[in-house]
C-alpha cells in the first residue's frame, strides 16, 4: 500500500515526465492545431505539478524530482523516434503511449492508496482525467 507522500511523489514525476515528452517534440515542424493541443497539455501538466508542490509544501514534505538522467534519456529517445516519417502521427502515437503509461501508474496508485488525504486523492484523479483527455485529443492525429 502507498502513502499520501508516495502518491504525491508519483503524481509529481508523472507530470514532469509528460512535460519532458511534450517539450521534446515542440521544436518539430507540425500543424498549428496539434502544436496548440500539446501546448495546452503542457500547461495542464504544469498546473498539476504546481499543485503537487503546494500540497507537499503545506505538509512539510520534500518530494524527489524526476531524475535528470531519466529526463535526458527520454528526450534523446523521443528525438530519435522522430527522424523519419509522418512526424505528427508519430508524435500523437508517442503522446498516447506516454499518457497510457501515466494512466496505468495512476490507476495502480489509486488501487494501492492507503491514505485518506482528500487533496492528494483529488489531485490523483485530476491527473488521471488529464491523461484520459490527452489520449482522446491525440487520437485524431494518428
């Protein structure tokens, strides 16, 4: 079973990973509608990350950030996958895969959640809803 702090840490890392993925593709040539969708998703991840930091600060928790090595490796892998072919479709596919991983992590967290911290629970559901919406949004670009 996971504690409130562990769930919040997972939320933080998931949002940071989403931001890394989106930032890795924003410099690629793409239609304005998919760019706009990705920028909106980036803002949503940033808001959820900020909420996670605020909750942790109110509780006096120090949450570990996403490892710099993970950030670097993820960025490099994303860029390598976009070297050939339909960039928008590849970007959409990668975003869907990343959001699906985030959903799986979020659902596992909800099922392993032992705490009754309402704010952590609400933020966890908010991230899960965000991941679901992001998947739906990217499907039309495949």
